[in-house]
């Protein structure tokens, strides 16, 4: 009896310990994944969370989970809650119309770039389908736990997820993946040893490419004419060569193309690899090119899913890529788990990658910097805030044509008024802008970025007869002047065509300052260096309204002065007449000739009265 009691106590202890170590509040959740799609990559992906009866009698916990789901569920997922016989289910459905649509939506949920590949070979060499993804399907519900943490519900909600089913229905063919990382391969056929691709990028949408398929001698012997006919069918009419050669224990089929455009290159690649997903891009995806430097990236997505490897091995893949000799290049990158990682090496100007993966997303950056002899700006000042501005990039007459052509094409694509001209010393790519200072500033800022502005201000003080003009042209092209172009000469020429009186013309850069006076023809040049400079001038123009006011005031003052002079003359004459009359009255001894003296006195009084009246009039 005692022994039975001890056994019971031990069992109870073990149960309590198990409960303790498994944690309180842990909710087991079974996760099922079902992908329904066709060979065109159109379909749905459904994720079902089976919570069973874990929330029975726990309405408050369910409300918290519903709140998390409603708040944090990605918009690309359609959510549904279903109360089934076997418990509560949360169902999330992702619909997609194409591979690109599928990848974009997956990437939005994962917050990283996803890689997915589908192969559907249907030939005598290989038949079946293969679907592979580079992520764990459980990552697609990671946002639930992240939302619980954000809401601080971790003390009440804690799930233990178990992936119980990962099914893919490919147009009626139902297959199960061995794990939540989808990797299904039903391809059957004859084994292949290796696939090799060699590409030369000549720039300007011109490519050469060589394909090589290596098969064991046994595959070649068994398939015979069927294999040769198949590979001939995978050769486009534009091929300049195709044929079989024996290499040791393998037979190799080679196809060579020359002078293909990117779209043609993509087409022949998909044809040779027997896949619809080969994609090629070459361009400035990041917008990092400048008029003086072409910064591009070559990206290619391809796979070897349509080839069956030999037993206990993988299809060996070799990839080579080369550029024109004067082109600089970056490291080759391959996408792994959403991260671009360095893989492969550059040897003697050729990028080489050897691997045994099934899917390849390859990225190879490159660039060309074109040398210039200098930069010249010419500003025509037409007066009244009207300007024409020419920005010249100067290239060598011996070897600068390619650089000038690239720069002109660069500006044309941006809708800029650009022309290719030349003088005795250089080939020139000329960019023209015209308008007011404000209008030019907007155009230059959009074209060359921040730090490129044109400003013009006017100031007229009280009682001034001239208007002061301040002009400043800020140039910031240093970001495009790298390497040998960093310290090229920079000249700025001002042409005064508007009749403004240029008082001061100067320029200032990081290392050089210069100023100049205008010549007889109304032009002048300052000489600077590099691409970061500020050029300014001060000018004056007559202030017409001020001149009119000044002349009016001067005329009034002149008239008042004349009237004052007349007044003083009349006043002096009157005083003189009074003094003369007084003197005559003060002479009693003088012999008077009455008739004559009376006449003189009458005239004197008449003149005095006349002067008095005139003085009164002037005073009035």
C-alpha cells in the first residue's frame, strides 16, 4: 500500500514538474499551408492556424488575439475566423496573379526580398515540375508574435507553433513538402552534368552569350537523335554557331549568340534553360549615374530546375560575365535568404561564379567615368531679370567623343535643352537654361540637386536715383567630379547685354578666388577650380521714378531761388529810392527851382509807389 502511495506521489510530482517546465499559458497552434497554383504562377496561398479549443471559456484572451490580428495583419492577406468542429481556426489567404506579384507580396510580409522559382519542364530530357522558396513558411506568421509584443500581451498570449502540413497543388498534381520551407521536385528524365553561361556586355544594349550544356555520354547515347533535335529546337535562328563536341566522358552542346539586345538575350536564355522565368535588367536602378559617370547594374534571375542532376549530386553551374576593358566594376553579388552576398571572383576582367544551387539571382555593378578638360559657364544678362545660361562640359578633341555623347544622351533623357558643339580646343556638351533667376534656379536644382541655385535681388533706398542689384549663382557639381575630374578648371563668363552698370564681378571656390572687371565689349571671366563655386556680381540701373522726383524737386528749388533774387532786387531799389527822397527833404539851403524840382519829386514818388505795389505783389 505504501509503495502505491509513493508511486502516486511521484507521478503527481512529475506532472507538476512537467507543468512547471512547459510554462503556464502556452497555447499550441498547428499551422497548415496550402498552395494552389498553375504553371503560369497564378493562384492562392492559404495559411491556417488551428487553435483547437484553447480559447473556450477565455473570451478575454480571444479578444486580445483578435485585436492583434486586426491591427497587425499585413494588408496583402485576407483574414477569416472560422469556428469548426475541431476548434477555432484563423485563416489567412494570399492571392497572386504572377510570379512577380507573388514575390512582391511575400516580400511585403517578410520585410525582405523573397526568392521563388518554378520549373515545369516537359520534354524528352526532363518532365515534371519543381517549386522552391528561400524562406520558412512559418516566417509568414511572425507578425502575430511581434504584434503581441507591441501590445504587451505576452503575459497572457504565448503560442507554440507546429507546422503540420505543407501542401502544393500544381494544377491538380498534389505534392507535400518535407518541411515548412517549400522544396518540391517531381522532375524525372535523363541526368545532366553541367550548365555554363558566358556573357560579354558591350554596353549600349549589345550582348554576346555562349551557352554550354554538358551531359554524360550515357545520356547522349540513350537519347541519340532525340536529344540533338531537342537542343536544336532550343536554339534560336539568330545563333551564329551551335554544335556538339566530346569532352572526356561528357558530350557538350554549345550555342553562341552575338549582338543581342537585352530583350533578345532574355528570350534565348529562357529558351535554352527551358524556363519562363529568366529575367535580365541592365540600368541605373538606384539613380546613381551622373553626366560624367555611368553607374549601372546588371541583374539576372535564372535557374536550372529543368535539368535533372546525376544521382547523389547537383547540376554544376558555371557563370562568366565580362565588360569593356575601360569599365570599372564592383563585386558580384548573389541573393541568399533575402541578403545580397558576395559570391564569385573577378579574374583578368572576367567575373566567374561556380555553384551547385538551383536558383540564381545575380547582381553585378559597373561604371565608366568619362574624363573632361574643364567646365565653363556663360551667363548672358539681358536686364530686367532675364538671363540665358550655358553650362559647357569640355572634352578632348582626340578621345572625348564617347564621353560627350554619353553626357548629351543623359541630359536628353531628362528633357533638357542640350547640344553637341565644338571649338578649336574641345568637344562640348552644352546645357542651356533661360528665364528669370527664380525659373533657372528651379530647373538647375531639379537637374543637379541641392546646392545649385540662382538668386537675384533688387534694392532701392529712399530718395535714390539708382536700383542696386545683387546676383549670385551657386554651383555644386562636386559630387560628379571624382577621380581625375576633381580639380578640373572652372571658368565663369558674364556677358552684360542689358545695359546694367556692373560694379563688381567675382567668384569663390574651395581653393580659388577671383574677380574681374568688364571689358569694353561688356564681358568678363573669372577662373576657378572644381565643381563647388559661388559666382556673384553687383550692378546698378537707373531708378526712373527717383530721377523724376529728383528733377521735379530741383526745378521747384530753382524757381524759388529765381523769385527770391527778383524779390531782393526790387527790395534794394525801393530802399534806394527812399534814401534819395529823404536826402532831398533834408536840404533847406539848396536853391530850388520849383517847377523842375516839383517834376523830379513827382517822378520819384511815382517810381516809389510802383515799386511798392510790385513788392506787395511779390510778397503776396
